[in-house]
C-alpha cells in the first residue's frame, strides 16, 4: 500500500533502549522495575494516581469488567456503544453483565449522551464509553448526571491518547480508564495496555487480577495482610483472592513505553495537524467534516459520506484500492457491533436497525491511516484522489 494505515512507529532510539536492557549482565525480562517505572511515568503524564501495565488494551477491558464484578457479583447492566472494538462488549458479557446498547453521536462517533442518560435504571452498574478515533466523547452534562446518579464512568481511550475534555486528559475523568499500546496506536509497546484509576481499592484489585488473583501482588501492606489474617492456614505467598488471569506485560514493553512516552505529546500534535489538513481539503459537499474537534487527538482520518450513496461508495473503494490507499469500512471495530455473530444470541432479530447513526457509518464510513511521519504532500494526494471520484 502506498498509503498504509500505519507506518512503523518504533524508532531506532526505542530499539537502542531495548538493546541497553538486554546488554545488562543479568537482565530481568519478566515484569519488573521497568514496568513499574513506566506505570509511574504514565500516571504522571495522564494525571491519575495509579496505572497498571498489562499485555493489551483488550486485557485492560477484561480486568476492568472483572473488577466491576467484584463490586456487583449478581451482575446487572452496563451501557455500551454500538461503535467500538469487540473486547469492550465481550468483556461485559464475559463477566456476567448485560450490555445495553446506545447509538452514536455523529459529531464525536461516541455514544449519544442523551441516549445514555435515557437508558440508566436501577440495574445500571456502569457506563462504558469509547472515545472513538481520537474524538472527545464526553459532555459536561453527561459527567454531571453520572456523578449525581452515582453511576461509574469507564473510559475506553485506546484510540485517543492525549485527547482532552475541558482541559483534562481523557482517561482521567472516569472511575477507571483503559488504554492500548498496540502497533497502530499513538504509541506502541508492541502489544500492551494500561488500566488507570484514582481509586486505591480498584488499583489493588487490578494488580491482583493481572497476576492470577494473588494477594502478594497488592502493594498496599494493610490490604494484603487482611487476606493473610483471614486465611492463616495458607502460605502468604500463594493466596489467590480471585479466579483471575495472567495478563502481565514485560520489561521490554516497559522500556519501549518509557521511550515512546517522551515524544507522545509531539505525536499527538502531528496527528492533529494532519487531521486539520485532511478535513480542510476533502469535499465537504459529499463528506462529513463537522466533527467535534475540540480536544481531539486524531487516530485516523474519518471519511463518512453525508448521504447514503451506494454508487459513490463503490467508486470510492475502487479508486482508493487502485491508488494504494489502505482503508477500513465501518470505522472503529468494523462498524455496527450489533451485526456481529457473537451478539446474535443476546439481542432480538434485526435489532441493529434501531440504531440509524451507526448503521450509516457501517455502510458509508471509512477510516484512512494517519500517523506522525505522514507528509503534507501525501495528505494532499490522498485528498485529491478522494475528491476525484
């Protein structure tokens, strides 16, 4: 592809940091001090008290829902988007909660805030909101209403590192937030993710869920000793508080994360300038350009037709393929999640038809690669190709 979704964002300086680790006389490669240092530096950058480094953003989703289940063992409902990655919804189901679906706001591609508030009831345990493609999915009213109703907000910020709401970074506003450091995202640890929170109890539980549910992973002595006192017949090194997982990352991931974090702010700036150039040039008569840009931190160029047009769609896809523009139809996660096979046993037949905004993106929306070293001339060429259809 001449214009891929992503070019390699692991630089020589990142590899040199890994090589320096490997040159140690006896390097620790499993989770160790580099992971702890990355967690601390990430928390400082984001503006939260605690962060836990895991092996993927999907694992961050899974652990977050597993922790929520410890507070609500009988289950309940979690409000989720129809435009998101599969693991957001799958993690809800895997932990025994019922997903409640909401259509999207066409300006932010996140859940429509009014619909979120309409779906809240006595069975609601959390709102799991995805900040899609770098856009801010929050409103002041949504935050205020969730706070008043004592409904926890969980933020999926996997595609939106550095995006802000009201001057505060997304991921610092909810009860828990999840990030991904996958290859194509704003920064990469090859594979990796982070769970972030200001809640000390959540922090201790996530640390244990990351490592088999072992209480020795809790770094709060009083928290850990509580289990030891309750189970004196057990070896304190092997007390398993929860039926949990092994989602740890490693020292190489920690080193890469620390190296890339140093230039993350510049990466965010470059991506945002690229988006501005793209939106200023594509044909605003045919494509949506009025996205919610305040506080955005672009992950990919969104190309969404203003009106349904199957003929234009076919021509557009053909032209992009002919000119080496890699794209994904349906934007985040392949479009309307309600059309996916894994959900068919949980929803009524043809339920997807009740969500017209995400349905439009499913058939008439795309994303195209944006990355820090995408040159201005390349953006101009991409726009020229699109506008020529």
